[in-house]
C-alpha cells in the first residue's frame, strides 16, 4: 500500500499535538512531516515561571526540536514561504514539499515593532529572553511604578498578562516592598477576558481590585518613550519604572498571499471540522484535505467575538483534525468534531491558581466558570507541562 503524506506547517502546541495523534492513529507507511523554522519549542506558561523564578533558565523550559525527530515523525527546519492550497504544495526555505493533507498550525506571530519604542522599553513576557531579563529586573526592583501593558489585540494566552500582574504583586508582598510600588494594567480590551463571558471577566477584575492593581481597559498604546519611561495613549501619558509588555500579534504573511485570510487576517474555518471555508454563511469548504488549527484560525462565536488564541483549543482541534485525516485514509467516517469546550488554570499568586472551564460555543455567549483559587489547581497546571515529555526525547 502506498502511504500518504501529511504536511504540518508549524511546530507549536497544535502542530505537535497533530503530529503525535496522527502517528498514533496511522500505519508506519504514512509520512508525517512537521515544518518549523525554530529549533526549539517552549510553552507560554513557562515564561511566567521564568519571570517569577520558579524556572531558573531557558534550558529548563525549552525543548529541542531535533529530539522530536523519530521514526514516523519528520522535522524539517525551514520557514513556510508560500502555499498553494489547491494542489497542497508548500514552498519552504528548504525546498518544495507536497502533501496529500496540509495542516496549518503557524500560530500568530509576535510584532513588537508595531509599537514604536516597545522593543527598547518593555520586558517582553512572550519571549524567552524577555522573560529572563524581566526576572533580573524584578530581582533588583526596590519600588516605583510597574505597568503591565497589552499592546494590541488579539493576543495568544489571554490569561497570561493577568497572571503576570498577580504573580508580580505576590512577589512584591513577599519581599516587603508592595507598599512602595504602584501597579497598573493597561489594555485595549473592554474587560478582562470578556470573550469567556461576564462571570469570568467580573471575577478577574475583582481579583485585580483586591490586589490593588489599577485596571485601565480600552487603552490602546500609541508609542513608548524609553528615555523618559512614558507610555503614550490617545488621551494621556503614563509614567513607569518597570514595563512588562505583551507585544502586538500579527498573522503570518503566507495566509493573505495564499488567499486564505478573512478580514481579521487569520483563516476562517468550519467551527467543528476546522476545514478552511470559502463561505462563512453556508460553511462551504474551500480546499478538501487542508485544515487550520490553533492561533492561526478565525472562529467567530455566537456573541460575535472570536474564539481566544489558546493552547487548549489548539490541542483539542489537533485531535479532531488528526481523527479526520486518519479516518479518511482508512476509509472510515470521522468520529470527532471540535465542540468549543475549553479550560485553563489562572495563576493568582501565593501558590494558588483558579481553574476555569466551560463551553465557548454556548448561546448567547460562552458559559465559562472560574473556580476559587486553590493549591491543587496550581499543582495541576504545573503537571500539564509534563505532557511535553511524551513529545520530546
């Protein structure tokens, strides 16, 4: 029997989950090829632990992509440059690849250059080196103004900025310098994680308030002045002594060039099957055998907000797509659909985390519950990282 080839563009959370589900479900003659330009992989949550000193170095949180390579999963270190979704051909910096199936898992790219002064002024929480630098800056901080800044929406790991603020606040209390520090949070969002529903948004805002962290929604930063340590918004200028930044994100350029992007810049997909759509109203599929998962997708919910860019969704979508591909290869009907269920652990400091879970496809808005923080939830979040041990050797 001649084997098939599945090309997975992107070696992030969703891409790796797809590869491992497929390898489990398919016979050895079927090729699985992961195309990823970076030679390492790390989880966003690990950067929070670098920030607060629970992880000591980048080597503790990074996995080498070379250890992913094993019988049945191939890793091509290259950048995907262009895609023809009709014939499933991908031009990469290492040459042309053609697959029977293509899974777009390219994620959302960080764009710190989109805000003048960001690179020079902010400790980039979503970058490994930035998190290490932030750890050093916090270690020498003795008081003043700390600002957590979300510099653009949408952004991945939507709880992470709020977790960062609460983890830093807890550290300042532990060190006895909280009373010498003013903490503020600025974001373009109308409410904290509003897409998860009003209950979650209210709970997070209440947590920030109780911790004395000033919350300033609907503030889009226009520029940052590193020399004077000021943030410039449309109607005000805000000083800071230490700036924790979440950079703007942008979609990979490949999407628009391939004609796959909608007005968000990302890829519209069927909300259950993750196939790329040509018609949002009729859910007509554009390119059979081509899927998109995770942060690269655009899925509009029933409240007209977009499904958050979070690893838990990428992982669940990966399993659905892997099942669809494996089922088609075996000549069987697909058995799984993505149902919009999601969960996460929100660290609140002091060794605690709040577990949130629910249905993001619910009507008229997502029904998500955020439980009270517990030590058990914090431990469960850390154990989740151990899943990577099954992916990398």
